[in-house]
C-alpha cells in the first residue's frame, strides 16, 4: 500500500513570521552554551565531567527593545520593562489558530534558536497523553524535512517516562540538541512524582535537579490546560524547572504574557489557512406530542441558580420551540402555556465543576423523574432514529465530496464522535464482539446509498456486498486485554487506556490518507477528540448532543487543517477545503454558539478592532518603516472621531461600506496613502468567520453563451499556455544593492547599562511600586567577544557564496558593527541580503513557453467543479464564464459589479484556483481575465488583472509583490499581446492598447 508522505512547506509566511517573532527577541545574544556539574556519584566511565545547558547573555533593555520591535511589526500591544522584570520567569505568548501549524512552528523554532544562538536544551510541556503522542508523531514525520532545512543537524527527542529516568541524565549531559516531551501530570504532584525524587539512574540526584541546571527553554503547548487553574499548580511546576524562558503556544490563551505573534480565527480564515466551515443542520419540526425539554446551560454566576432550557411554548395558538429561564420549583406548564407539561417541575439546579463536568437540572412530576446535563434533552425523538438521520446525511455529504475531489487524488475521510463504545462494538452473551447499533445503522444506510445511480461511478469493480463493512473503523480507549472501553474526558485513571487509542490513531494517520486503504469513515469516542487531527477529515458528525460551545470548537478543530493529496502535498483554496459539520441544530444556533465560544474561550473580538492593530501597516515610500504603536493609536482615534469605530472598538460596517461606495472615506493628512489598506483591514475585522449552510451550497454552472463566445475563445487562447522560468541576474548589481541596503540599515547599538529607579511603598495590599525614572544609557565594556564565522552563517542563510557575502560586507563598511554586537549584526545582514536576493530573483527571472500541448485546456471549466454560497461569496453575473462569480473580498465583489455595469467589457472570467503561474516565491494565481472593447469599437484589449486593496506597491508584502511582478513577466513571455495590470478599482485600468 502506498502511504502518502506528508510534505511541509518551509516558505509559508505566517509560519516564518511566528518563528522570527520568537527568534528576533534575542538579537544581540551571542552564540554559546554553559557547562555545569552536579553533586552525586559522577565517577563512572560513561558520564561526561560536565553537563551542557543554555545561557542568556542579553541586557534587559536590549531584550525589551527587541520585544517592542517584534510587537509593533505584528500589530500587538507593547510590553513595558516591568513585564520582563523577573529574569527567572520570562514568558512569551504565541497565539495560533487550530490547524495553522502550531506544532510545526515551535519545532522549527527549536532548530532556529539553536542555529542562531546555540541553545540546545528544550522541553515541550503538554496537557494530555493525546497531545504528547501527537507531538512525538510530528517529530517523526517532520524529521527528514528539518534535516534537509538545517543541513542534517541532529535532534534527539523522547517522551519523558518515569520508568526510564536515564534519558533525563542523557538529556542533561548531551552536547547536542535535546528535546523532551512531558505531560503536565508528570510534573504537577511534587510530593509523589518521580521527577522530584532522587534516583540512581540520574546519578543519585532528583531528575528535576538536572533539569534546573540546564536552564531549559520551555515550550508550553496549550498553557491554559497546563497552568492548573486558580491554584496555578502547573505554573508552579513550570517555574520549578528554572527555565531560561518559556514560550506559550495556543489558540485559546487564558493568561497572556508578552504576546509576540497572533494569528486568530478571523485572520486564519480570511487568509485561507484553514478549511471554511459549513453546517448541515437538522432540526425536528412538528414533534410536540410529549413534553420536550433540553438543557442549554446552567448559569455560572455566583448565587444564581437559574438555567436556560429549550421547551415547546404555545404562542398565538401555535407551538414554538424556544428558550426560557427556569429555577428550582419552576412550573413548566405555567411557563410554556402548554398542557403537555402538566405537573412537570424543575427540581435541583446544579452548577458544573469546570468544563469537564457540565451542570445539570432535575425535572420531576407527572410520573417523570430525570436528570439532564447541559446539552441533553428529554422527550426528543428516539436516539437511534436521530442517529439514523445524522449518519445518512453524513454519508451523503461524504459521497458528494468524493465525486467532487476524485480527479484530484484526495482521500476523503469522515469522523463520527460517539459517547458509548457499545453502540459501535458490543458483546454477545458469550463475550464475543458483535456490531453495535450504530454499525448496523451505518451499514444499512451505506448499502442503500451506494446503489444510488448518482454515486455509481464511485464503485466500479467494487464488491457492493462486502463494501459497507470494509469502509468504517473504530478507534477507542482499550483496557489491558485490548477490549474497547468508555472513558471520561480528562479522567486521569483512564490515561493508560486512552494511550492505547492514541497509539492506533497516530500510527494509522498516514495509512488513512491512502486511496488504497478502504477505511474512510471513522468512529471514535467523544472523549478522544484531542487525538484526532487528520488533514483529510472533511465531514464531522457528533452522535451525541453538543452540550457546550467548547465542544463545538473542539469538534471542528479536528478537521480544520488543509487537505493533502496522494503525494502528501498540501492543497489550498476553499474549492477543496470545506469542512461540513453535521449537527442536530440549525445553522443559526450552531453559528451563534460557536461565536460565543470563540469570544469567551479564544478572546476573539468579532466585528471589533483594537488601537494597536494598525501598528504593522507599512508607510508609503518609507523603505519598510511601519506606522508603529503611537501612530496606530492616533489613527484609531481619528477613525473613532469619524464614526467608523465605536467607543468599544466595534466597527460600523454599514457606515464604512457607505463611505467606500460614495468615495467619501478619507483619513487625516498624516495617514495619506493608507486609505486602501486601512479600509481593507477594517473590512476584514468586521467580516469575521463565515459559517455556511450546507443546504445553500451550490455548484456554479458554466454560462454556455460566454463559454462558446468567440471573444472568450480568443482570450483563453492568449493566456492558456504554461511556462517555466530560469533566473539570470546580474551578480554585481545584487552585491551593490545588498551592500547599499545594509549600509543604510538601522544602527547596531553597543552593550550599555540603563538604571531604572522607583519608589516602594508597603501597604495592606503588599509592596507597590511608584513612578519609574530611567537614566541615560552608559556603555559597558564586554571584554573579548567571540566572533562567529559570519561568512559561513550568512552564506547558509542567504544561499549566496562566501565570496559574494565578503564583498557585500566589505562594501557596506559596517565591520565595526559586527565587532560591537556580532549576533545582532548577523541577523540584520541576513535580513537585508535576503531582501536584495529576492528582488534580484524577481528582476532577473525569464519565462519560457512550454510545448504547444502544455496548456490549461478551456474544457477544465467544464470538468473542474466550482462551489459557493449565493449571497455570501457568490454574486450573479451575465458576462462571466460562470453564471455566478465567487469572490474572496469586498474589493473583488465591487470589481464584479463594475465589470457587469461597464459597457466596454464583453466577457471575463475570475480565474480558477487551478490556473497557476510558477514563480521562485511559490505558485501565483492571477485574479481576472477580461476582454475590453476599445473606443473605436473595432479593436479589443485582452487583460489579466490582479485586484488588491491598494495600487501602491510599497504597501504590499514583499512576497506578494514579487509574485505579481513574476506574473507580469510570464504574460509578457507568452507574446500574445495580453496586458497585465494590478489595480484596486476598474476605473484605474488601462483604456488603450
């Protein structure tokens, strides 16, 4: 069986930004490590005389300056010097939405920190067995990728095991890069955990003493689950390790310390870094013959014992299902006006104990005495009848997705979460394993649907009788005898049994991606959600009620990653990457609850923007200078004064859209030139994350009149040719440009000492500090500083020869800066030389047409399906090759309106995602191909247009601008008189040939 080998893209900008955000904190840190010895029996022949640890040699004011530079670059609030006051407890926060490569980022950061500064000892702390196994599997999968990226640099990694404490000793004494993965449970209980107890296998020392001596860099994965709640037991255990500093990675931080990078749900969705979400919501209608009550939530407010329930209320003679607030003793008949609730009362109302133990209520009277947990219902349709409808819908959506993606070599997976193992795998009276209720339902529904003529093309040569039992598999916790068992979420006693399930899940991850593997429907226990993270999960169905918003987010998190094909290559674009959640609630209920969870748990502010979020904007014609924190706050105030932002940061989207439509959106003079990018940022934050309705999803049809139009044929013949490229740049110009950029780059500051003074006051609240005053910096004599091999390091980072690097450095005239602060100068030089090299690649690129048959055939419009949601990302069009145009931004939607109303536009196409131009910076997908009739009525202009929120090149990201320039050269090389332009508005496009 061919298993897809997952490929990883080292050039994804959001991941590189996250890595650089951490590594740039320590600019000015010289490379090196520290040696230490410990007491105990070290006199054996096999233990080195000294252990090897990390060290931090950077002045506090330099670290603070670096931190603020990173924060301004990433549009984040600035930290103050007091946030770094405790040098024994330095913490930095990185927020990355689920599915965007958080694990890849922090593992690559390990390699990068070693490469730049020589750090060697790292510990990844995780909250659960599931995440530990996931990290360990990721290290195995990514090992070859990182070796290729870092010239074979070895990394020794292992999961901490209290039965193998010798590994901790090796961790401390090794001179190579060491990475240990440890669960929070292994370090939280200082009285009993073996990590705190002396052991012969660690030379008579407690393992924690060896760990403290190496000053490890801690990587805390999901710190909100590691820290340990109000008591902070986890945080105390982390401090016990005496870390050099801690890097905290999560999508849902509770406590934030010095945020250095943030990629929230809105940014990830709008950048296409995760799948878009659609909901197939099934709600029951006209089933009001018996008392129905569903517990939505129990109030968490202190001394408030009320609950929100969904009941059938009679209004104006009709039954309507709606929510009501109740408390102990509430009479449901009186509340609802519905006689089916006669005698039914609310009894106890009990608050939950954290997220793993939901609240519950008692209902009693009229012969009923039941307890309902949050999310559970009484009087609903039978469980198995509901399950049958959910399973049938999931299979239908799955098979439809297979029809869509079969030509792209993509394996489609569906995931069912269940709450009782015996409903999948039961036992008969003799103890033998037999199919459970859900298996019987699944196989019946699958057998019926596979004979549907719509899906007949999926089953050529398949034995239909055996197929239903071959396409599903269950992954559950197992006891020591291998029998599946139920477990509770977060239950420590179930850890070993859960570990066996995670081992299967992780072991089979790549196998399940293969088209040769028949299994494509997976059943797993609802308590094992954390273990599932397969990129090709396209459908998720929870066969139990989603009791909390957290369960919704947890559920969709298992399917957000972008899909991969049989070559292991990750695919981009919502035409492939759509996750369907099959749920027993309406789209509105699901979306509202999910948004509530995002806002409460992930601190995502939908429709709002904060004063610091403009600081990363590049100023026009300023050689890379950014607006900065103070400028961002002034801009925010100006937008508030104009009414576009309310006092709480909420964006007035209606007023903004009106101003843009009427062309009255302006900014104060000091922000001139930023109008387009500011408007685009406001629109992005106002839009948020779109949850689509599966039933409104439609396949966009090709408009026959346009497809067969001679002008469209002519347009396509001019742009359909594929090409390849070679790069032929002038090395002398590259050297001159790089040397000039380095010569003009920022100043490298020498080591200096800054005195900060403040007053201390002792009060009942404790010791409080007064206002701070800072002295002028004084130069510090550092003595002899070891100089790294600057030619070798820069040659490796920039992919240029040592000779070329030597000439660039010589002509820049900045060798004194290298001697003053070697590591910071290397970082600065690498940045400027890389920018010059990128520009040289783009300027020196030459495209060559491939063979006459190597083209994008026009028939691909008929065979490659396009999908969208009318009214959300589809707009009707008469001149387009498609009957509706799918747009990705408000700029594009407005562009479609202009094309449709322009009398000189004959036909056009929004170029599909399969139309790509190769570039050294990654593939490029242009936006539009247009036929424009010139004023004489005879000649026509054939255009390829790239729409951006601005026409100013200085405001575009370097990679973005580079791809556009390569696109222009590609179409020039075709020699078919196609005009390529980049614009923000149709009226700015060329009118003449």
